[in-house]
């Protein structure tokens, strides 16, 4: 899978992509991520990427030309234009389902906004606009990194044990079950005995019940769309009766 990320802060993006699961996946060649400095696509000696807003008002707006030149260069280099994504608060709210859908594409291009945002005409070359949440950040780089990280986890081999991706929270639309590791007891708090039992059937049932109970308590709306099997539906009914 190929990612092109267009930003005025390439070092910030490269730093985040140089570590952890995604960093290793890039080293292993499972992913190709090229970070492109938007200023390399400017033509004036000040390498300007922003300008004053028509109609006045605070802040600056990102210019069209450097962004279009960057998209042209990517298309020329890759031979495909890719799926162009703009991260902005006006986009569709990102979630695991959207991550899974995007992971089916071969080539994603992520445009990172800054300042007040991009000139509206940039959207004529944007396929999808994505928001990571209803708050305003100072730039689109962090959202772009969220998208790269979440999508990359669907690429076979990126996450050591593909099983854990399948069990990732939200993959099945539920919140995750509690996790424990050594020490077995600390401050009088013991790890639940079932997890020490070695009985994998009991452990699996306990984890399912915990996921359902936590989802019912914290995010009940997720249960409307979660893909539950018969056993989970039985557990959920019991939890709801007890609630
Ligand atoms: C954002 C978000 C976000 C808005 C203006 C960048 C900033 C600045 N992007 N989800 N929330 N972007 O706040 O995606 O250009």
C-alpha cells in the first residue's frame, strides 16, 4: 500500500512515521509512505503556500497552485492519481469502518491543511474529506497520521499477529475488554482469577462479556450496529436485564 502525504511540516510527519508498528512496516517494505514538502511546489522566492483571504477576516488561506502542482507531481511519479484525501473538520468523521474501506485502495494521497484551511477550489481534486473529530487543530498532519496508522493496520503483516487486528476494538463494533499483565497483584488489586485459570473457553467468554458490558455502559449506541453472534446477544440480554 502506498501513501503520499503533502504537508508544510514534513519533519513532523516523518518523525511519527519512523517509529513503532508503522515505522517497522515501512522498513519491511509492507508500506510505502512518501512525505512531500508543499513548499517544493511553490514558484516564488518566498516559497509561499498561503495568502490573505478574499473577503477579509482573520488568518490566511492555503493557495491552490502549490497543492495542484503537488498532486500533478504525485500522479506523474506514481502513474496513478490515487485516492486524494483532505483532512479537515468539514469531513466525514473517521472510524474503523472508513479505515477498513480505505485499506482496500492501493494508493492514498493525504493533503494536510494549515492556517484557516485550503482554498475551496482545492476540493475539485479531493475524493474524500475526513475529520478525526469535532474540534479544531492547528494543522491536518495529526489527522493524516491517524488515518495512515489506522489504515496501515489492515495491511497484512503490518500488525504482527493479524489476529489482533481482527480482534481490534470496533472491528466488531464493540469496545475492548480489559487487559492485564504482571504483577498478578498490586496495591491489593488482583488480576481476575479467570485470566489465571488457563481455561481458554472461560477466558474468551469473560472477555466477550467485558466488551459487551463496557460497550453497554459507555457507548450503548455502538450496540445498534455491532455484529453480534448468538452467544453475545444472550450475554447482552442478560446484562440488560441486570442493568
Ligand atoms: C481537523 C480535524 C482539523 C482546521 C484548520 C487544520 C485544522 C487547519 N482535520 N480533523 N478536526 N484541521 O482540525 O481533521 O487548517
